[in-house]
C-alpha cells in the first residue's frame, strides 16, 4: 500500500510541477468549457479540437491546487486521439474511481487518481477538469462547478 501511495504522490507532484497541455489553447479549438471549484478556488478552461468525432487536440488554462492541476494534466494526456464515446466512458470510469469504492477497468495511468479517495475533501479538486471536459463535449455554455 505504501508503494501505491508513493506512486500516487510522485505522479501527482510531477503533473503539478510540469502540467502537460497547460496554458495551451489548440489551434482551431471548437469546444470549450469553464469550470470552477468554489471550495478551493480551482478555475480551469478546457479547450478541444474535435474532428470527425475524435479529440485531435486538447489544452487547459487557469489555476488550481496540485490535485486539480495534476488531474487536468493526466486527463489531457489520456484523451488526445480518442473518440468522443471513449472519452465519455473514461469520464464515467474516472468519476466512479474517485467517488465509489470500485476500480473500473481500462484506466491505465489514471488509476493513480484513486489515491485522492483517501482525502474526501479533495475529490472535487480531482473531478473538476473531468466535469469541465464533459461540459465541453456536451457544448454546455454555463460554468461548471463542483457544488
């Protein structure tokens, strides 16, 4: 268990220090959503370039705590090149991983987010980017919140 916790901490810290696809808005982005976590002030915009039902490029901008930034970074790496249907399924699996006791299949590197469950107050931090992604895919114009 301590190895898993160590891996969780290492990956979260790495993605917080060097977030992938951060401060980046893809050229030709055609889906956007804004998310805000009033509990701790996390505030992100997710931008996607979707072509033929595939996420060709993704980026995020904003500011957040280590967990929300790392989760957004991991998310952008995981969804690039995937079909919308796959990404929606991934959203459901990550949400289940973070909010229930199950461990859904097909999460790969995202499985490290399971460590957030040990800190219930931080689950909303980890899910913000994912809910914002979901809103972008659904073309929801309103700001997404974790409340």
